[in-house]
C-alpha cells in the first residue's frame, strides 16, 4: 500500500509557556522548542505499521521553511521510506484551503492509496485532511483510532466519537483519514536514528514543481486570515480560597455542605 | 450581509443536542438581521419530532428525511447538503466529532471559506467576518477574519454561545428531502458499520450527583488512592480527565469530556485538572465547580466557582480527613 | 605395608584386566567432558568481545578473596557456611579423587609431594573432610526438601522447580564420599583382620565408622566391597564431571574464571561495544543486545556460572515490589536459551531476537540499576551491564515506553527531562527563605570560582528538591567554599539516560557538560546528587576532581569550619538511608554517617538493610517517569523498614531518594509521624550562627 502522511512542525506546547509578543503579531518564539505535531507522529507510526504488515511504502510530506526538514527527517528515522519537503515563498500566508490545495498537487503526482493527517494540531483546527479529501473527491474519516486493512481496496476504520464510543466504517481506497492520538504507541527516535538518515536526500518542491497556480494559494487566495494574537481577558473566575490549609479546608467543607457535596 | 444563515442541528435518538439552541445565538452574533434556518437531517418519526422541537427556536426548519440517514454518515450528508443549500451560503456546524467529519469537506464542495472552532464573533464588515479562535489549548487567542462573501462553513465551539431558551419562534418545517436525494444517495464509498460501545466500568458517572474528578496533577497512579479516599468520605464517585485514561490509570468510562462522558453533577470537584475546553465540554447542568490546582494560572480557575491553589497530593488527604471528622 | 586385598588395578572383570577398564573410564569421561566444554564454548566464541585482560594482580587478589576465600558466602549464614565446607571439601578431596582414578590403572600411585608425612597429614584431613562433606550433603538435602528457603522457589512463569537437579547433585556427592570412604575402610578392615599394618584412619571420620562396621565382615566380602566401591567411585566421578555443565552446577567449573574476569569498575557502564570508540559508534550496524550473540563472552560465562542461589533476587527491590523482574531469572533464562539454541548434539540456532521471547520489555525496564544483586552475588555475576545492553537494543529498535519518550525528547531539546526552559535552570537560587545576602555565582566569562556545584536537573527544576539545592548552597557558604554554578550552561548529567540505553543522547549531554565545565576553569566539582556524582566520575573523562557534598561536609566539620549546634529535637530518632549511587556504587558509607553523628545529641539507628544491603527507594532520573507494573512501591517498603527500626526521621543524601521516600511517607499515611530529610537540609538546619 502506498501511503502519504502529511506532517507539520509545531511548537512543543506541553511545557512551553506560550505567550504573545508585545505587538500581538505572533507568539513569543525565542525560547520555544519545536517538534512534529503529536497527532501527525501517530499517523506516521500507523502508516509504518500498515506498510510492515501489507507492504508498500510510506512517504512523509511537510510544508514549511527549511526547519520543516528536521521533522521530515525525524519521521524518516522512524521508518518512513521517502520524504517530500514543500517550500516556496508563495505558500506563505495560505489558509487551510491553500495548504490542502498544495497537498492535493503532491497526491496528484504520486500514486497513493491512503493519505493520513493528524486529527488536529495545537496551532490549527483539524481542517486540512477533510479539505484535501474533498478536493481529491476521496472519502474521508476524521478522528480515526483504528485501521484494519481488509484488502487492497477497502479498509475498516474506527472513529472516536462522544462517550468514548467507536464508530466503525468501511471505506474504499484511496481515501484520506485524520488520525487521533492513542491509535498506536509511536516508536522512539533517538539521535542515532536521525543520524542514520542524515544523508538521505529530501527533495524540495515549490509551486512550480507541483504545478500549483499561485493564485490559488498564499495570502492572496486566503479567505481566512489571522489578524493578531492576544491573551483572552479573564472573566471573573473562581473565588479563590486563601489562608492556612486548615482554614481553606474549613471554608471548603462549609461550601460543599451548602451545595450538597456530601451524602 | 448574508440574508440567511444555516444552522446544522445535531440530534440523537430524537433528542436535540445542546448545541442546537446555541447556534442561533452564534448566527445572531454574526448578523442580527439574517434569518436563521435550522437544517435537520435524519429519518422517520424521530426526525419529525426533532424538527417540531426546532420550530420552537428557529423560524424556518429544513428537513431532510432519508433511510440513508438513520445513522448519519458525514460523507452522505455532505453530498445532500450541497444539493439543498443555496449559492454562497453561510453554514454553522457545532465543532465536535461529527462537525469535524463534515465541515472541512463541505466548505470545499460549496467553494466557501472554512472557519473552524469559533468561540466569539466581533462584527461583520464588508463581507469580512471577524471572529475569535483559541490556539495552544487556550493559552492564547487570535482574531481572524473570514471572507464570507462566497459563503462560509463555520464550526462553533459547543458551549461558547448561550443557548436560546425563548422557544417562541413558531417556525415552519419545510421538507427538503426531494431536492436532497434527487440524483441518488452520495457518499457510497464510506459505509457505516456499527458503534462499538466503550467498555463500561463499575460506575456510571453520568448519574452521579457529586464527582471528584482527577487530572494530570495526581502525578502518579499510586496516588489515585487518595482521590478514592476523598470520594468515599464525600459519598461521591471518581471521574477523571483524558490524560488519566490515556495513561490507563482509570477506565474510559470514568472520563469526562467531549471524547468521554457528559456528566451533570450538582458538585464537581476538579482536582489537578487544567480545564481544557474538551474537558469542560463534558460538564453540563452548571454544577458548583471547585477547582484545586497547584498552577494558579490554570484555565480551570476561570470556570470554577471556588478555587484553591494547592498540590492535590498534599491537599486532598487533609480535606478527606477533615470531612471524615465532621461526620 | 602389604595389602591384604587385591587392588582394583590388579583385579579382573570377568577375564578382562580391570586396569584396562579403569583406563578406559577416565579416557571416556575426560573425552566426553572435553566435548561438552567445547560445545559450551561455541556461544562464547560467537559472542561480542569483552576486554578483561588487564590488572592481573588485582584480579588475582579478588580471585583469592571471592573464589578461594568465598568472601561473600557468609552473607547468608547457614547456606554460606555449608557452601564453604563443601567448597573446601571439593578442593581437598579433588586431589584424593583424582589419585583414586589413577590408582585404577597405575597401582600404588601417589601424587608427588603426598608421600611421606605430608601424605599422612593429608590422609587425616581428607578423612575428616569427606565426613564433613557427607554431613553437609545430608543437611543440605534435608534443608532443600523440607525447609526450602523462599528464594529457591521458581515462580510458575519461569518454569519448573530446580529441586530435582539439586538433590541429584547432592546424591552424586554423597555417593562419592561414601564410596571413597568404603574403599578405604574395607582395605583398613582387611588389614586389621590380617593384623597387617594399615594407613591410619582419623577417628570419628566416615571411613573410621565404616572400618569399625566392617571389622567382622568376611574377607571375601571386604574384597568385593573394596572393588565395587572403587568402581562406583570411578564411574560416579566421571558422571558427575560430565553432569556439571548441564545446569547450575556448571559453576563448579566456571566460577574460577568468572571471578577472575569480574568487572572491576563498579558503577560504570560498559561501552556500547568493546573496541569501538565513541567516534566509530555511527558505523555500528546495531546497538546493544538484540540477539543472544550480542552479549559479550563474559556475560554468557555469567549465565553458565549462575548457581541459582537466589540471593540476587532476594535482595532485588524491584522483585520485592512485585515488578516483573527477578535478576536470578535473567541468568537462568539466558542459560536456558543458550542450552536450547546451542545444544550438545545437533545444529546451533543463532540470531533469534531475545525480547518478547526470552525477556519481556517490562522486565528489562523495571531495573533501577541499584546494584543490590551484583553486591550479593558470590560469583560476581553482572546484571546492570546486561540490562543496559538490552535497553540499548530496545532503544535502537525504537521500542521505548511512551512514558519515557517524552522526557527523553525533552532531554534532547532542553537538556532536562521536564522540558523546562534552559533559562530557568538557575531559578532555584532565588527561592523562598534563601538568605538574600547569599549570592550564588553563575560561572561564565567573567565569573570564576574554585569549585563548581553541579546541581543537575531534579534539583534545578523540581519545586521540592530545589530546597536541597538551597540547603547545599548554604552549607557550601558556611564552609567558606568559593563556588559557583553553571546555570543554563549545565545540562542533565545523563546518568539515567545512559543507563536507560540512550547512549547517543547521553554522549551529547556529556559533551556539552564537559565543555561547559572545562571552560569554567574550576578545579573541583561538588554535587549533592549521587547520580550526577557517579556519572561525573564513571561516565565522564578528564574532569577536575569530583566530590559528594558529604565529603565536603565531613572535611569541613573535621577542620572546624562547620560548627553544628545541638540537635533541635533530641526526642527524635534518625536513620540514614544509603543511596545506591553513593553507597554500593561508590563505597561512601561512613562519611555521611560521620556527618550526621557530628550533630551533638542526635540519636541514630540503623535499619536492618543498610550500607551495602541498602534497599533502593525506587530509582532516580528517568525511572521517575517510568510506569512499572508493580504490587507496591519500593519507597513504601523502605519506609516500612525505617518504621520497623523505630526511626522518626529518614536522612538521605540523594534528591531522588527524597522524592520517592517523601512520596511513600504520604501514600503510606505516615505523614506527621515520619519525615524525610536530605543530609544537606539536616546540616543546614543545624548550622551555628
């Protein structure tokens, strides 16, 4: 099975404090560290596992400046066979539709049976997969937490829905899926793994190579544009209990009693 | 200015989802003058009941009734909606698992803009809609503009808008089925099979009046004991946030949130839970929320009624002891 | 002395001269034994190199201490004494048994040097030794059958009980002793009946009793007993010899070599591959142990040498806490794999993966590398290096638990496992209650100092542990030390990174720290973290002298630079918990105790398990992130031990011990009854003035 996985380099927000810069044009990026979007990493692992089971290849594609190469390489160290780095000034400022348009061109140049994206990213909204599928006229399923290859033409997928239930679907290939965390346990990639793939050439493709008309992408074509960043105004918030632990406990018990917090 | 705004109504087993009454306020926030049309898809009597219910809130209700919609598959619905909706429509969809499945592709098929996961609108000027979104788990917000002149599909964060409870619209239900299914049922390349129910644990937290809910702040699986001790002293049940289930420390049936259970307790004690919107999305019925978290900046303190800044591993045993003493 | 009985060499078996048979038996026996040893050597030859051909004098001394003198045996009193007696018996009776074998075809053979009076002394000695061994065998069998210690049990998942093998071997030994004694006693009885001179038999020895019993036996019967007992001895001897390499009694053959080639650098970790420099590591196809043949020859010799005594697992804290790790079965399973895949007959089967077949992931991640197993092993079997090598193999395959991946990525990106920002690494120096007039220098281009305080990650970032950092700084100030810290230049020491098998990440951290330390121009390094202490000494090269804070404190107290006031609460009873990487891995047992005892009026007790038998608190570094499968926590067990010793305060000298023990006090519900305190905190609280 030929699998394409779309990945994105994002600031690692787990321990980083995301703050807005003084002019509100961006977040403070000086002290941030970046890594591959967590959801995308699960998608790559899933692709590798499928390939190891049924054969084929895994290609990782990422849109971004020169730094994006780092995450492509990391995913190749995990076991992806090929990498494609999409970089062009004309890509900048694209909205979700623009990125989906660029990715569609990549799909058109290949022969992929399965296209995976992460279900979401910390700085995004889980839109590119669904748009890409619609542009390609492929079936789509979001929040996928199980993939079972039935044969060369069909797969069975589970979607995570409310209540922790799983919605099972059968989908014809080729298709696009967005992958939810927890679908697998991604393997570890260390410095050694990355060094092993350090010399592999990752082709860089621009709008020209892809045959994408620049009028359909970039800031000019974007209907949705981010204007600024700001820290949301805090509402009234909770009544904070202060004092010694004993005092807090006493007050809290009183409140809980009043609200029926005891049986 | 759009003349009409369409609101996609979620429902299940004949019950209307909470978001149904929120979308009309979201539409009003975009443009107070626009008329708001509820779009309801499904099949049979249940669908009719939902449409009738919606007519109390929306002046106009569009009904799409098909056997192919007994269980609604986004691939099928998307194709039907494209046939029914007018040119350049503005469509609101709740931002949850179905909305995420349906909407990005719908925007492409309508050749409209896609504006996901909006929490507020701040005006519409010359076709440019200004909206507020959150990024990085709500640590920062952004203003975005969206050109809606050629239509837009906008997903609305559940709970971000107040529900409309006036229920005096006296609206009419229009059957759009014929238009929708003219040309057959689309989306045959993704077929719904079944729902695999989550494993139910020994407790049904959706029926609990008092929940002691534990999050990442518990740090270690062995520390869960102190949470159960506290719950026992209060006569409460223990629920948790997603990281606890991901770590396999508690069963999925105890998870509160959009990907877990929706609970309606009277009192909700959030222990070491930061309060992501996905988690808060699982709490309904406006309970009395007490938040205990060692990070004074945790978003949970914004939504809680009472807050305590403390390490739960230290604080909870003290609280449990004191409650024990009062008995 | 004229023998009354016909000797075996002169007897006939049917019409065949017995001497011929008694020549054939050893030839056959030795031939078979040589063949078995050759087959058993095959995996050693196919395995990875291991450099042990050095420091021969030291090795000789250790061989005398641990092999010949059986130094570690009495750590288990009864078993140890029994073993020492058996071992002495083997050494002494081995000579007798060999000469008996030769007597079968070379009548009247005597080992050179054993003629004359030495021979008579030896004869008495061996009579008593045979008796002692016989009694020991009987006691051992009774113990094994009826009073078996728990540590010999084989849990179901590890296969069948090993009692049968043990009893069989005890049987062999008993037969050897009895037949040898009967052989001699029958001769002596015959001589006595004939009134001829006989070899003196030691009174109250086994042959002596046999002799008395046989005094009235007819001569023909004595002749039969004489020859039959010889035959039994001869056959048993070679059966026993060839049986040794079949199981845990292989140690009888391999122990000498295993002890001689023992690991000399405690606390260090073996290189990824011996003979491959750090620079050449990138050229290696594979890292660590994935197949059996990836073990070094010494590690396979370890498997052969395991005597299955269970002392390692009896002391293993992971085993005690119910984690799926029992060091004994690391060896036994390794040996079983080897015997199965390198059979005595048939083809060798090599290069099968070990993980999820022989060893389980959780088993290998469960080890805290505390070293209790190695400390206890009488045969100097290594476990930590094997565990680390197996982990290296898993890391190389990407098979790392999710709970460890996040801290490892954070270490790569931020130099600490928490993913906290580098610029906050020195924030601990501005904490609550820290005197403002004490300015900790951050070493850099302008600022220099004589001593570097290497803080390491947990002390830099963990809210609670930062207090240990501040206490350490206060003590250093009080002792008048000229010191500074590296601040954001400091990275995690990488101690656990290396021991969790992520060698390349460790090397990256080590190289950054090494540069920063050398550039700082300090002449000495002090740390309060035994893991950092061990790393800087064992894992780093060419650094200034490294000391643990307890050493600095002990010296300052001795020189009168640190004045300590009387203990605040004389009612409290203190106990000291030895951190693994301070005690077992670096032999610092007395220094921290001396420092504690320097506080006037302080009452201190020892826990049952102290010093080199200290019980690990649960492990440090990455082990704090790992989510083991376990029944209880090691820290909880340790706190119970402190309680049993009657202690109110557990003093430790390691930040990770503090994390684990403090946590265990809370989860054991002992809050308010017991406290944990770091040595630096204890001393800082008792500074005079």
